[in-house]
C-alpha cells in the first residue's frame, strides 16, 4: 500500500499510542498529537512527528496547520481519538465539568476536523472514535452524563459533515467502541475488566481508517462484543 499521511490525536497512551506504532511500522507518515509527546518520542519511530498539543488550546491548532502546509500539504486520514472520561453523579457534575468534557470530546473534534479538511482530498477519511454510550437506545450507565452525551454529539456531527461534503469528500465515519482495557477506562472504572485490549482495538481502527471509507460514509459502526 502506498504510504499515507495520518494524523492521530490522543497518542500518549491507550489506543492512540498503539495506532502510532501500527501506522509507522507499515511505512506511513504519522503526526502524533497529545498533551504529552514524550511517550511517542521515546519510541524513536521513523516517519513520526510529534507535537505537544492540547485540544482545548486554540493556539495549538496553528502548529498543526503550519506543519501540514510546510511538510505534507495533504492529509489522507484523520483519526479523532483523543477524549476525556468523567465518571461522576449528575447531581455533583458542575457547569465546568460539562464544559471541560465537551471542549475535548466535541469542540476539539470539530476544530481539528475544520483545520485539517482543506488538506484532504476526495478519498480522504475522517474517523472519529465515539462510544457505545453515545448510541441512542443503547444501555446507559450512571455517572456518565457528560461523557456519553458528548459522544452522542460527535456522532451527529459526523453524519452532518458527511452530508455537507458528500460531493467533494472526504468521507466521515464513527466507530462507537464498547469497553476497551485502557488507562482511561481503569481510571474511571478501576474494577472493570474489558474483553478487549488497546492493541486489538487499534488493529481494527487501523484497517478501518485505511479501507472503511470505500464502503461507508456518514455511518456509525458499533464496535463492541459486550455491554458496556
């Protein structure tokens, strides 16, 4: 397969960290974005550029745009993987809590996509990682009001963008994940053991991001063999 230019957010750990290695080891060029760039830097992978990046910092998006314009001029795949998970009773959840979750999980996805879109061609692919908790009618869990509602928001956003860009591309799809054993899951639910690990899910997302837009656009795929 011809080498592609891939942007991945949330790469310091979990699924994002594994995705960087999968793409790089297959010869693709990767821009790895995370508040903590050190974990990926320590890998010393060829064809990987890291930027210390905060989805909530407007100035950081300029760094991404400047890099694309200077080094690549084209992006083939954007994987909106970064997210924050809050497990807190709704009665205790503050305005600031909701704002923080939405700034990362919704506004960050929106702005990153807006910045990258001018550099994507008709066959480009924007993959947004959502959650089964954001699927209407799925089983819901107490304490996840901010998190799950934010994940529902990016599903609708992706459907709208697929419609808006259907004549010109790129394609937009969402993967609604079930429980995956990551550090973020362990922090929110310390005693829960997920049936799938970060590497296994990263392998699925890797394949889907490169090939899925041939078959899907504006779709939400439920990637879960369990509840949650």
